[in-house]
């Protein structure tokens, strides 16, 4: 206990780029290394909740009731079947947050306040919805780092410029320490020229921020959530699972480099 978590907002306003998949599988890979990890499902779609074998919660304790200060993270986080991995489940009520928060003072600060007393985790991954609304803003204000998944497909960088602008705004106004931890290339298809050329473009745009590990397109990845399992527990040997294990190693390596300057 009494840990200071690294908090990652998994963000890209473009839909379907691998945010949830990366949250679930990276979190699982770090939990397998005995790190205490919390996933905060801040997307009303609730895909991260379902992908870890939990149910979306209507009423009761969930990311919405934590966000709005009704319950603490400690009393709301649900342990999964995976040792060291807990989830703060999503709720449909998150859908109303943009409207509900429109009249309050500093609506961007709520998640940060809720996380201030949370000291049980080494890592917290916040799964953001595909929009830069109040939920994503709350995630960026509460986080120490942003991770940006970019899909190796046509228009990969579409929306990323807007995300970078939002990050700058959040840094300036609320969270000066916020840093981009890295960019993950997802759904890479080694046989496709387009995929290779996009990976190349993203590397020229973001430079060393792009993790060495690239997540390939792998059919086991979309199969796993319907079994309520991260891909590592569904098929440990498949390339999808192995690449997320390598990504976790990249993340830890980057941390060691940060520490030693
Ligand atoms: N490496 C991969 N190989 C094959 N399919 C993948 C891979 N990564 C993600 N997918 C599939 O692509 C779809 C979109 O992925 P995911 O839900 O993680 O994206 P997202 O960015 O969270 O989407 P949204 O913006 O809707 O929240 C899902 O069906 C997922 O299973
Ligand atoms: Mg998602």
C-alpha cells in the first residue's frame, strides 16, 4: 500500500484504433509481472469492463460514481480473476457527464480529486472514449502520462493533431507535468505496403516516442473479449499476446531510462 501510481490516459479521439485492447492487455501483462494495476473504464461503451470478464454496472459503485465523488476508488475497484488486476467498471451514466458537468466549477478536475487518495496501485490505465469531451479531459488532468495508440491504416494520424493540441492545453491550464509516454502502433499488417508506409510516417512524425514493439493484426485479439479474457489468458502463445508482453517490457524499459536520465 501507499504507492504512487503512474497514471496513463489511453487516448486517441479516433474510434477503433486499439485503445481498449491496449489498456486491457498491457494492464494484464504488467499484472503478470506482479505490478498492482487498476483499469479505469471511462468509456460508456464499457468495453474494457467486459473484456476483463466483469459486467457493466448500472447504479452502485463504478467509474461514474467515483468521478462524481459519491464513492472512493478503494471501495469501488473490483478485483478481476487475474491476480494484481482490478477494474473500476464503466456505467451508462457516463453518457450524461458532458451535460451534467457543464454547469460546475472546474469540471476537468473531478477524476484527479478522486484519485488523490488512491495509493494501492503501481499503474492505473484509464480507457478513454473516442472523443475529446469531459471524460477525456478528466483523464488527461488526472494522469501523469498519455499513451496514444495509432492504427496502421489509412488516416492514421487524423485527429492526432487535435489530441496534441488538447494535451498542450491541459498542460498549460491544469497539469504541467503531463507527458506523452509513448505511441503504440496497432493492427500492423506485415504483408500490407500501406501498413508499412503508415508505420514509417508515424515514426517520422513522433520519432523516439513510438515504442519499438508494434502490435500486429492478430485474429485472437478480437476473439478474446467475447470470452471475457485478455488475449494472454485466451491464447498465451499467439502473436497478439506475445506482442503485448513485449510492449509491457518497452514501457518498463522507458521508465528505467527516465529514472537514470
Ligand atoms: N491487433 C489487433 N488485431 C486485430 N484486431 C484488433 C487488434 N487490436 C484491436 N482489434 C480489434 O479492433 C476493434 C477496435 O479495437 P478497440 O476496441 O481496442 O479500439 P478502441 O480505440 O478502444 O475503440 P473505441 O474508440 O470504439 O473505444 C476491436 O474489435 C478489437 O478487438
Ligand atoms: Mg475503446
